[in-house]
C-alpha cells in the first residue's frame, strides 16, 4: 500500500468514527462504536469499514449494526464534505468481533492457568 493510500485510510478511519459519534442522531445506536480498521480499494472507490460495538447486550449490538447500515448514505455524504477526494468511497460496514474473541481467549487461558495452579 502506498504512503498516500495509508494516509487516506487513516483519515477515513478518524473521520468516520467522528461522524458516527457526533453527527448521526439515531436512537438505535446504543453503546460505543469504534472503527477498528478500513480496507480501501486501490482507486479509493470502495471501503470496508470494520467496527466494534461496546454495548450491554446482543440486542443492543444488533440495533446498532442495523442503524449503521441504515445511515450509510448520510455517513458517506458527511465524509465527502470533510475529506477532499476525487471520489468519496462507497462504504460497507462489517462488524469486527476480534476484540471480544481476544478477551474470551485471554479469559480461558487465565482460567486454565488457575486450574493448573490448583492442581500443583
């Protein structure tokens, strides 16, 4: 990836996160939405936006995911106003549960370690 594409990717991550937090007024967005990564097409025409939702329960997460999908055109419009690109990329939001999986694996390792300490 070129240096310019990397700068564009980082700028898009920052701006999309800011738009979701400050500009999207949807009651279905519950909890905290964090943009974890963006995969950008080589011509900047398309972007996969990976995000995590820190909410109380699975129902809240589902509502938040649906709300992001419903507001994708508004997010793209706001992004076009903030970032000067020849073409504002088409956005696709993809839930990223890698943080949750990592926490789960860490907890399992800790539990196994404690169980082994009890045996010794």
